[in-house]
C-alpha cells in the first residue's frame, strides 16, 4: 500500500521532462493492515496523494482534469469566475463540490443552479445540517478532491484539513499581502484600512493556505491604484475585477502543474511547461 507522509523535499521528473517538485511528499511503502491500524490508533493523518504523482503512477499520458472544491460564504463572484473558466477549459479542472458555512448565500444558489453539490461546514445557525471537521475531510478525500479554493470563505479551516491537503489549498485576499491581512482584515475592512493608511497602491493576492489567516506562501499578485477620492466600495470594485483574472490564472497554473517551489519555499508560476519563464 502507498501512503503519503508529511512534506519532505524531493524533486521528481515530470512527464514533460522538467522538475515537478509540486508538492513534496515522501512516498513510503507500508504493510496495509499495519499502517491503517497504526495511523488510526495514532490519529496521524494520511495526506491526499498529489495529483501529478498519481497521474504518473497510473501511467496516464497527459493531464487529467483536476477536481476542485470551492469554499465560500457570500456572493461567490470569484467562484463564478472560476467555474466559468472551467467550462471554457481555461482551467483544466471541474468544481466537484462547494463548501459553505452559509448554505443560503448567493454563491450556493449559483452552485445549486449548476447542480454542484454543497456541503455545509461548520454547523451554525445558518447551517443546521453542518457536518463535523472529520466528516468534511473524509468527504473531500472520498470525492477525490485535488485542490481546495477559498473564495470568500469567512471561517478558519480545521487544522486536520490543512494537514491533509498540504500545498493544495489556495485563498484570494483583496489586498497586497503581507500588508492588510490577518485576523479582522476581511470584506470592506480591508479597503477601509488601505485608504486610511494612505497607500497609493492596493491589489489582490493569491496565496497557499497554512494554519493562520492570510500568512501562507504568496503565489501571485495584481496591483491597482488607490485614487485620491476612492471610497472603500470604489476600491473594492477595482480590486475585485482583478481578483477574477488573477485567481483564474493561478488556478489554471495549479491544475496544469505549472507551479514550482523555489528552494526557500516561495511558489512560482511557470508560463508554460517548456519555457523556463515565470509570471
Ligand atoms: C473577495 O474580495 C476575496 O478576495 C475575499 O472575499 C471576497 C469574496 O468575494 N477573500 P466574492 O464572494 O467572490 O464576490
């Protein structure tokens, strides 16, 4: 049996001949029964196997469409942009599930219209049927989800989920991290703080998710000007337009295995497989 242990730096050769090194997990060969018993007994999570490596093992020639889970709490304009890109093959993947703490939100209405299953997490007054953290992890693993995309999801992710999907969870933030991020910086509060600070530029950031708010490795950014008499709403609208473009580009790269990790832990997007040029 093959089980995936916690991250361990190890490059592998891609089908295209480059260095994938996408998510560096160590492969261990274990006795199935012993390992399952040991993992269950110790509560140690067996992490999701990286898609790129699974494709290689199965000997599939070329990329498979990635399975995406989108987490949201509100309007879902980023979700709609991502979903549209999957339908147009600009993103080589499919949204197979939506997770929300507000199953009545606009983003979930859109999911329902498109027959995308919705999981409620966590349980709260808006989501009486909310599932537990371990049910969420199990459900995502059993649906074969490769990547998790946070798109305006306001709850902290459970630690076990972050551990099971290392280097496979992205978030979009409506400012240029590492400024104007962290606990309390959400929605209009971010744009109010940017305007109050006198910063002349703001923008959007896509970053990998770790166990803190807005602190994981930065993958991509887009910049917009902050104009002299901007209201927070003006700035939010200008940033949001860029968010849709940026998130689509970043997720497209993720699904095509075009993300490379620099030795110091910074992820870079390669323009294409055969060009050593980065965005
Ligand atoms: C976006 O501004 C995103 O950066 C932030 O939450 C907002 C979600 O907007 N994380 P929408 O629901 O995608 O329209």
